[in-house]
């Protein structure tokens, strides 16, 4: 599938991203609301019969908080719209699967960075869905940046969502670390700015 940004200069990417978001079946305001709802529920939920709470008794590492978001956002959308959305079921699917049109399926990325987006090195390695058994790295992305726990601040000072963005990324947008042993992929500032727009304002 060719990129919807093919032939466009970076300064024209933002307009194209708005167009892609406009045709997506999920309303951007609801995407944002789901993220905030799920984040709040993480802290309000009780764990075990002792009613332990995250942010009161447990202070998970960013990887764990990211995992909660990664799993709960698809579950919440599937609960609201079971005929349209479900969570992934195999390695060839995006994190949020659109049952009506797979081109609208969404990959989720989370980070405790203030606003940067990261993937693992596999994002820079070209593959074809269904042939190598890996999901396509091009398509719609939901990116959530959140604060990590400050061990010196507890109680009411719970971590907050810093940034929620939605847009489209192509596999070629991911840049691997120069070092042969580097395991991280990142995005250029232009891609971060023009291909992922902030919700709910779409800036």
C-alpha cells in the first residue's frame, strides 16, 4: 500500500493527517475521552481482596502503566462498540482491530517521555503482513504520553496524561539507532509534529 503522504512536502503533511483523521470512524474527542477514562479507572480500581490501589499501595514502572493502557483502551472500545472494534488476537493484527475495514485498525504506542514516540528496532525492518507473520507498521497510530510515578510524591499527586495524539505513520518514518546494538526506533521531529495531531484539539 502506498503512503497517503506520497509526493507531499513535510509542510503539507498536517493537512493530509487531518483528512485521514476525518475519515476515520472513531471521533477524535471520543478517542481522547476513552484514554482519560481508562487512565482514571486504573487508579480507581481495587486489586485483590485487600483492595490495594495503584498510586496508593502500588507504584508500577512506566512499562507496566503502558501495558495497562495498551490492553484497556482496546477493551473499552470493544465494550462500547462490539460490532465494530475488538482487541488484537494474533501477531498480524493491529492493537485495535476495526471489524468493518481493517485499514482503520489502530496501533497503540505509550511512553513516559514528555512528548516523544518510540518503537523497537523491528519497526525499521521492512515486512509484509501475512508473509512474514508480522503486522504492518504503516497505518493509524494512537500515541499516549504519561507521567511516571515520583517516589517522593505520593497520595493525591498521581501521574497524569501529558499528551494524546492520533494520526498516521508509515513504516519508513521509523528511524533506527545508529549503533548496531541499538534496539530503539524513533520518529523525526517533523513526523512527530505533522503526522500525529494532539487530541482533542487536533493541533
